[in-house]
C-alpha cells in the first residue's frame, strides 16, 4: 500500500504505556487466546466476553518504550484511518448522510473502554458505546506469525473491518441486532453475529474499492487482504486450535464467507450490495 509520506488522521489517541488497570483478560500467544478470538476476533462484543469470562487483576508500572517498528506501524494505522475517513465521508454524503469519524485508540497490554476493560488478547475491537476502535500494535506480529497473513494491506483490512463496525453503528444496524440477544437462542444469535461480521467485511471491501480508485493499492495488496480474511475464518481458527470444527458456534463466518464478502465489497464499492440481513432477522 502506498502510505509513506501521506497525512495521518487527527483522530488517534495514544494510550500506550498507561495500562487499563483493573480486571482484564489475560493470556499469551495464540494458544492462550483462541477462545477469545473465536468469539470476538476483529469486532465482536468485548463487553460480553469480559462479563462472561472474567479475568485477573493486572497492573504494570513499567514505562512504555516504543520500538522503531511500532512507531512506523502507528504512522501506518493513522494513514489508513485517514483514508477511511475520506472514503466514508464521501460515501455517506452520496447517501445524504453525515459521517462521524471514530477515534482509534492505541494501547499496550490492556485498555479501558465503554465496553469494559480488555487486554491485547482480545485483538483489535470496536466499542459502539464510545465509538472508538482499539488496537494493540503487537497484533501486527500475531497477524504475520500466528495467522500467516503478512503484509501492510492485511493490517489495513483489520482496521477497515473495525471501521466497518463503526459504519454499522452509525447506520443503526447494531441497534437492531443487539436486542435480539435476549430473544434468541445462543445458536440463532450467533447466526446474526456472523451476518454482522460478514457485513463488516463487505464494508472493508468497499473501502478497499475506493482506495484502489485513489491509486493507493500496490501489486499483491488485494491478495494480502483476502489471505487475512481467510486466516480469521471461524472454521480455520477452530481447526487450528481444536482440531475440529463446530459450525453452530461460529460468530464471524467461515474463511470462504469472509473472503467472499470482502471481495464483494471490493467489487461493488457501495452500500447497496452489502445487506447480509433479511427482514425477519431485524
């Protein structure tokens, strides 16, 4: 992706080193966070996870020291966020709507949000309660090493997916989905959650469509995003972690579904083709 030397977003809040304090999820490496990732990877409901799984008291007094790689990655995510702001402002304007920029919060270790206190084990997430995106930049290494999805555009896909949840929030989709939690069985609600996540993948693809039109993509970028989408499919994660797959527990969609909906957004580049919900769902 052509990002060096381009402007970043003003809507980035750096909380690295401040620590979330309080009760957080703990764990390290893929083996320790698989259950969390299956439920909440890239935009699930971290508040629900925190409430159900609990955590441990953690506190760190060590000062945060930014590495050169983290400095570069912080600049990168800021540029990507600025690109999403530009694209979605235009798309919303075409629909006669106003886009409200989210804030991207950089954190290290753990962070407090309106959805609860989360550790880096949760992965990048969006909290509708404060309209913030949260990301620990160490996730970039996990994406490359644990999920075998290297490349800057793979990380851009992650950010665009979380911004996709913000778009859903602004459009009122989340307000229609969340009340269903108390009315449906866990399996049926999981199916709704899958549709929500696939729509966020579609919206990430819409952003990528416009990024291509802005001549920001380089050779291989689209493949990097598709690889990342495939790597975080429920079936792929469960097969890797458990050795078997439980479809009724899916909350984000299969690898093929995630690739399909991202590419669909990339192909069409608008909101019209991204409805994963039927009238009975809502």
